[in-house]
């Protein structure tokens, strides 16, 4: 059931159960959760509101909105795309067609970057961060939310992404410390940065067609496509990042599954020290690679 007539005049509780059953029968992974979120969005109610108003009857207007959401979900569109927002690092991010949906795996980039600064005892310095290919601004803004004295710049080739990231910075109250530039990777940046982070496109071009529908049909291919072997963005970013970093700074990359060795080799070729083991994400995949720009030892 997903047409407006299936919802109109029924109670909130009834619709929620039936929608979850429909989602389950279509093989959707989290049918109850998705039904609750989409129903709540259609009615403008949070979980408490849905429970409190379980007996309320669905109007024609609500039924139309809900049926459009339900059809999109059944066709494979992720809930985050339907809502146009996703939580990352506990913060709300607005999305646009030009931005990836931020992934929980990418929180490992934030964790690694924060740990790097804390280990170096630099987390309360006025450090400067760059996020290459910032999308919705998720990595940069999550970092700035944790580092009250840091400032940062996010770049993205897509103007729509830049506008979305800027809006997110505004909504999160970080606009004074975050700026955004539309450019190819690091092309519009000038140094010095203490930390550069990036979740670049890393899917080999030929594999994009085989990705799950929610990614293949709903994430922007520009943000996914890493060229023939998936590593082109790393080759482009690593040397320019080396030039932009202060000595003692670090470049922290998200890598695709199985790419960590290649990414380390690319970073090493650009001059980075990459002896630290990669950090694993929540699924145990080696996900985040750190390259340090070692301080130059002065010889007198
Ligand atoms: N992690 C994304 C995926 O689900 C890819 C993002 C990227 O290419 N950086 O495949």
C-alpha cells in the first residue's frame, strides 16, 4: 500500500503499521524506522507526537505527501534524500542533489583528525583546517564544532554543494569560522594549513553501475567517481596538500575499501610520512589514512 487512498481516513497507528509492513515486503532494511520517520515528516510530528496522536486520522493532504514519500522509498531512494537532511557527528546537515549523504564511516575521519590534534596538544590552538571536496560541509563543520578556536575552508567543484555547506555553517552557528570556495580540489586554496581532511571520490568508474541503488541512483556521481582505478583524486590532492600544509601538519584521507595501501603509497610519493596504521570504521574496514608532513630538521 502506498497510494493516498490507502492512507486517508486511517489512524496514524494503523498507517504506521501498514507502511512498515509494505516496506518490509519490499525488502527495505529498516521498515519500522523508515515508516516512522517518513510518517513523522509528512505530519510534522516527532516520535513523541506520533505516539501521542496515534489515534488521529490522516487527512487528504497528509495522505498525498505520505504516499509520495512512500513511493520514493519503495523505488530505492534513501530516507535522507527524501528528507533532504542527515545527521552526522550528532549535527543536522541539509543535503542537496550535489552532495553525498554523509556516512557514519566518515565520522572516523573526524575522530582521527581530532585525535591527531589532541595527541599533538594543538586542539586549543588557532589552527586552520581545509576540507577538500566538502559536499554538505559535514567533516569540516563537525571538526569546527569540536574545536572552538579553529577556522576552516571547504572546497567543492559544485556551486550547489558550496551553497549547501555555507547554509549548514550558518545553521550550526559556525559561519564566522568556516568559509567555502568553489574550485577543483585544492586549486583555490593558499596556505598555510595545519590539517587537511578529505573524503574524495574513490569508486573506480566502472564499478559505479554495480553500487547499491541508494548510492548509484541518488548520490552525485561526481562525488563518487575516482577515475579508472578510483585513485585519481588522491593523486591530484596529495601533492597540493603537501604544499599547503605547515611542517608538522597532516593530511587525513578517507579511503575506499581495500585502497588504504595505494593511498598511503600516493601520499608517500608526495612527501608524507605514512607509517601510522590506517584507522578502521565501524565495520572494521581500513578507512582512514594519515600522512604527516614531518618538520624539517634544521642543520647548522
Ligand atoms: N562511501 C561512499 C560509498 O558508499 C563513496 C564515497 C566516496 O567516493 N568518497 O560508496
